[in-house]
C-alpha cells in the first residue's frame, strides 16, 4: 500500500509563492482573469470559504497520545480474534448501535454520539520522533526526525491566521514541545508558546513567565521595554537576514503576554472551581521517570487548561498526553493507569466544551504517532506499528457516532477506506480556514506546499 503522491511545486511559480495575493470574485470577473490565472471557479470558492472560516472564532485542541496507543486496547477491539491478537481486554457496546470500543472505556462509550473514530489510518515509519513529524507536519521527517524540517500545523495556523486574541499566543504547547511541533523555516515568531510548568503536578499552577522579577514595578517594566526596543531597532538596521523582524515579532508577543491580565487569567488554572477540576480528574504529583501508570496522572489537568486557553482565544493547543509506549506489561499500564484516566478526562473535556457552547467551534483531535503490533509480544505488551492505527475526533465539523474505515480481523492493516495523517490535517485545515495549497520557501529557497497531499475526510461530517 502506498501513499497518494504529493503535488509537485512548479519552479516557475516560486516568486508568486513569496507574496500573498488576495483577489475577490468581483475582481476576477471584472478583469476576466479567472482562466488566465489558471484558477477554476471552484478554486476561487474554496479560497473564499477558507477566508470566511478564518474570520470565525475556531480553535483546535490536539490531544497528543505520545508513544502510540494500541488500536486493540482503545477504539478498535478485536473480541473474536485469537488470544495472541485479541489481548487481555474485551469490547463494550456504545451509545451508538453497532459501534464497540474497549470495555475499559465505559464513559467514552456512553458519550459515543458526541465523538467519532477513524480506524484505518496508516503511514510507513515506526520511529517515535519520525511519526511525530509526520502527524504534526504532514511531511517526511528527513534525516534527523528530532529536528523539524517542516513547520508544524500549529506554526502554519500561527502564520496564516495569526492571533485570535492579541493578548494571547495563537499556538500553545502544554507543557513543552515534542518533535514535530516546531516552526522550522517559518521562523521563531511562529514557535509555540510553551507553558513549561505542568498543570498535572501537585500544588498551585503558576507560570513563572508571568511573574515580574522582584523589585521591578510595572512602570519600571515598561521603561525597560522601551530601552530594549531602542537597542532592537539599532540591531534591526544592520540585520540583513530577515530574522530580526521575526525575533521582534516574537518578542513583542512575549511582552504582551507578560503584561496582559487576559493571558494571566487564561492560564490561571486554580481559578477553576474544585468540582470542575475533579470532573477531569486530579491526582497528586507524578514522577516523569516512573512507570506509564504514574505518568497518566498528568494529562487530565492539562486538558482542562487547554479548554481554558481556547475559551480565552488561543487558536491551537497541543496537550502532551504521554506515554502510551506499552512494550512491557502493557496491559497493566493500560488497565491501571491510562485507560481509567482517559475514560474520565476525555469525556469530561467533550461535555465541558458542549456545555459552554464551544464544541461546534472547537475541533478535538486525539491520536498518537502510530498504533501497536497486532500480535502481543512475549512481555505482555505490543510494539511500534504504523501500518494501521486510530484517531478519535470530536467537535467542529465532526458529527458524533461515526466510524470511518476499518481494519482487518486481526487489527493489522486497513481493510476498507484507508486514510493518511495528511487527510486528518486537511480536515483540520479546512475547518480553520487554512490554505493548504500555499507554499513557503524553505531554508534552501525551495517552495514547499503547506500540505503535500491529503483530502478532508467528509465522512466525519
């Protein structure tokens, strides 16, 4: 099975890709330039639709299940497969007739009419960091999968749409970047804002970035900003690389965030009522170096912070929901840590968004870099496996209670309606109003398409 071929960029169009062109339908018709520009009416309508979408308050939350969740132990159980494929757990019916998921996810099952599943995703790279790159950028990871060769979807959103709320960054990582989430050749202005502090640990959640150095008043703070701006202006006059402009923009964002009450309030997780925090699930401090069972404690409060951020006006938030890398004693990790935690916080997030009237304008994408091997290994776990995996989607254009595609009887390969990560990114981009055909010049001066290939998954809506 092969990927659909990417669309090649025309070298003759390089100069056109360096500037953004905005033309209305009236302009095209008046000039009679539709055919001359090589555009069809459908192309024009698509661009107008994207522009209209970009003007709405739409956001995306990516729940990044890093490590690669097993399709068998989540949303595609195989109760009739042989034991060495089926695994330890069974299947449970959901609120939508005909759809079954893992029997350790009863709350997710009750809410099945609010979210949907893709069961036929695939790609061809079994490395964690390489998979990260593919799913966040839509591009081949290159020789070093730990370094972004191409910008992440969040950086694309930042570049094309900018701020929904000026006092908040357009793109946030909770708590910090993973491979694939950087801005690459889009520059530092479109890097994610990292919380660094983790809302999933014990005690009050406070971003140290929002605390002024002791002894510096607000007026003194502004004086220092003015002085620094003067030095930056001098540096910019001698800068010929274009990087200073990006640094200045990024620095300006940082100043706004640091001095903004709106940003401070959005990140103030402790302002949430206790019953809301408990609804998502709150657990004491975890040890990042400990077992999977312990690390599962963190991501519930991270999801709650993500809801607060999109409610305040952040366009794209990625939540690190690690570590689903279940090679050894994987059933124990899933049964005693990950699945109970997920079964509490994922439905809580969807219900919270719906109750606040945010679900239609917030798309939630839950997935990891690949799935797990169909056959259980000798350590009661499963290994890396990109040949078939799942994703859960809710909100935005997604109608609940749908299953797209299927895997074979052992959960080893797509059986029907195979989909790629690029198809999911295309679905997300269309919802937000991103022009995925736009090209950017990479560090070598070559025009690179936002998304090399992929089609929106219309079966979801």
